[in-house]
């Protein structure tokens, strides 16, 4: 099995209010099709690590390799392209564009990528919404749907460009247990059926236990 | 640009979702541009009117005889006294005829000059106007009326009667409105004119002349050139002034100097004669620009403020867009487009507002004794103002949008996503 994501000795410091070594020599590896969770207490650096892995945070030392390409060498515009093409994101707080329709929210990353015509993108966005059971909400404005529905829409958005890897930051952290289970099952199914690689940051032990592998973190190191 | 349609879509969605703020920002621009158009149209309309009043009537070059004292006095030429101190007091100009020496050759020479649109001779004489028991002193100008009409819009100032009566009948006179009022005369009446040589001539009033300047209307009248020469009892080469109109007013100074160098005359160009007038126009234009630019700057701050607020409200959107693959430059473009859309719509409606109010002003009656040809307030509809107006709107909104847009480009999505 080939490697989709790899880090070599990543170090990160916070300088405000004073210098703080938040990540210490982090070297992890994620195989293609793996469903991995990162666990740890609040403040252990797991979210910080995820933002570095997601290429949004570029203030670090060390090497990040995504899909056999060294991210540390790319500039911000190229990193934006990588995020668009190869990474799907799911956030704790849903983060949809409230004034756009649900369908448009899902379509946006694909429209940005611009590989397919708008018609085809619309069709595949609708398919993703259908798969996640929120197709009936497609033409509503994003601020009008419920929290659980929003999270499913954001999963559909993460999938739209068929990314190499999906990264999620506490995807169930803001949901009730029923919706949380629902989201977990969707992710599990993506991993099993579509061989999607998933990296999920969580502090929910039940959730983590059900994933393929748990990376435990504490005080900036891998335990 | 490949993504331009998408960027435009996002920009317009933001604007339409905050339609009230967008309209308020656009209204700011609209009033700025509208005021600019009104101010410029009205101010330059007024300037043109006043310029026209002077320029149409005033010759570009006036030629008359020199009356200043001789520059080099005889004693200065004398070799014996070259190194002596000259004590001669009360030097006076020598007696000269009022007529221009060699006026006819000069006139012919001017008419052949390619820069000259036309040149008209005038003979001025001092007279008494006599009607019944009253008499008034004044001035009569002998003119070639058809040339005066062609070159100096003379017809505009004839408020009653017909200027061509001067050509049809030799003893016809175009009487100044002030004189006509004082002597209670009208078109068709007769009056006597007494020349300085004591000979009186009966004249028929062919028309009433009103320039709008009381000191002229109270004293001056016009007759045929031949009639004026007859009043003075002189020959047809007796000409006291020559008025020159040029194709291009810029040549006035140069040509007047050339004429002075070649002929023994004084040639006064219009810029020297009306220097204070240019200053007036210049200051009026300056005021219009200052007020308009101030209004636009205020509108610009409004846009700056509203875009800043919009960016603050759209932090989450910016973070998501960046996280899902939109680059900083895409974000920059979104907000600049928003500023430009506000500028474009505000600008277009500003032009419409300015044009509409200009039309209203243009139809307000403005009747004044001083300006017999003007019936409504003057407005200048020069397209140049409309082009500058919309350019101003776009440049100002671009600048107002650029700083907030730069800020949006720099927003770090991690900070926003963590910050929740």
C-alpha cells in the first residue's frame, strides 16, 4: 500500500505571548485508504498538527509530503491549488457559505478547480448530496438547514473533487449523539467502499476506537 | 481569467445578500458623481456664457493709434549731450491724429493674413444726441455692419429693429438702449446728432442696441462707417480703430506684437485686455473640482467603511474559501470587484442624477436685463465631464476597496477556524 501523507520531524513554535514549543519532531505516515484518528487532550497540539498537514499553516519546520510531493517547497498560491484538488476538509463548525444554496456550497471547490463543465459539476454535487441524504435541501440557502444537515453538506463538499485524503477536525464535536453516529457511519463507509484515506482529529474515545488506527498525542509529541 | 465568472458570482452574491448596505454605499458614490456633474455643468456653463459675453464681442486684437509719449526724446539722440544728465521736465506726448496712419493698407494686409478670420474698421466720433428739448453727449461708432455681425455676433445685441437698416439707409442709426430710454425714443423715430464741428445731422432710428453693460448702452450708438466719416467731415481713409478676429485666439499675443513692430500703431490682444476674466473662470473651475473631489472622497470613505465591515462579517466565508482552495489573490479580487460594482452602479446612477438635474436647471428661467440673449440658466453638457465622472467613481471605489481587499487577502484561515 502506498503512502498518501508523510511528515518528517515537524516542529512548530508559538511566539505569542511567549515562545512555546508546541509540536516536537512529529513524524507520522498515512497509507492510502487508511482511516486514522488523532487523539489527545485539549492543548496537546493535535489541531495545530492538522492545520499544518492541511497546508493552511506554513509556519513550521520539517518536511510535509502529500501524494509524493513536498509541500514545504510550494508557495501559497500553489498550496491553495493543492488544497482545492487533493484535500477535502470537514470542520467542527460546519462552515458553509450561508448566503449560497446548499448545492452551490458543494459545487464551489469544483468550480474553482474548473476541470469539468458546470452542468457535470452540478450533477455530481447532487449525487453526493443524495448519497449523504440531504438532496432534498439542495436548493435551500445554507443558513436555513439544521446542524446535522450542515455537517453532511460539508462532507459532500469535501468529496466533490475526489480528493486524495479527507481531513476532519472534531467533525462530531458539535453534534448530538445521533447525528454524530450518522457522521461516523458516513466516514466509515467512505473508507470501506471508496477506499478513501481519512485523518480525523477527535477527543471522542468511542469515535476513535472505531477507526483503523489511533495516533495518540500529548504535550506536542506522539505517544 | 478562468475563474473570473466564479469570482464574480461570489462577489455579487455577497453584495445582494447585503443589499441595503450595498445601496447605501452606491448612493454615496451616486451623490458624489451627481454633484460633480451638476457643479461642472453649471459652473462651466456659466463660464462659457460669461466668456462668450466677452469673447464673442471683444476683438481678439484691437488696433488704435499710439498716444503714449515718445520713448526716445530728441535730446537723448544728440551726440553732444550723450554723457550729460538731462534735465527736462513735463514731457508731453506730441499731438496726434485720432486716425490710424495708413489704415487701409493695414486693413488689407490683415485680411490677407491666414491666421485672421476677419478685420473690421471703425470710426469713432463724439456727438450730442438731440431729441426735442433734451440733449445727451455720447459716442457714435461707424461700422461695417455685415462684418460686425459675422465676426462679433453683433446681431445678438440688437433688441429691437433690424441691424441691416444701416446698410439699407445711410442715415440710419442703432441707438443705445440707455439713450433711447432717456430720450424716450423708439424704432422709426428721428433724432438729431450734433458733431464736434457744430454740424447737425438728422438720423432715423433703425434699431435699439443693448449690450448689457450700462455705461456702453447709455452712451454708444452705431451708424454706417461712411455716415460716421461724414459726421466728422473726413475722407474714407479716416479710421480710428481696427478690430481683428482670429481663427485661433492663442495667436492673439504673437500677432499683436508683429503688428506693433511693422506699423506705427498700438495693438492690444484680448488676453492682456481681459486678464482678470481668465482668473475668474479659473477660480470657478477650481471651486467646482474642489467640492466634487471632496464629495467623492467622503463617498470613498463610506465604501471603505462598508467593505471593511463586510470583510469583518465575512471572515468565516473567507476562511472557508481559502481552506477549499481559493488563493489570496482570488479573495482580493472578490472584494475589489465588489468595490468596483458599487462604483460602477453608483457612478452610472450619479451620471443619470447629474444629467436629470442639469436638464431641470437648464429649463429654469433666467431672465436678466444684462444678458438679453439668455432665457434660462446655462448648462454645459460636455461629455468630458461624464467620462471623468465615471472614471472618478471607478478610481475612487477601487482605492477605497483596495485596502480592505488587501486585508482580506492576508486573513489567515487557521486563526479563524481555531478561533471559534
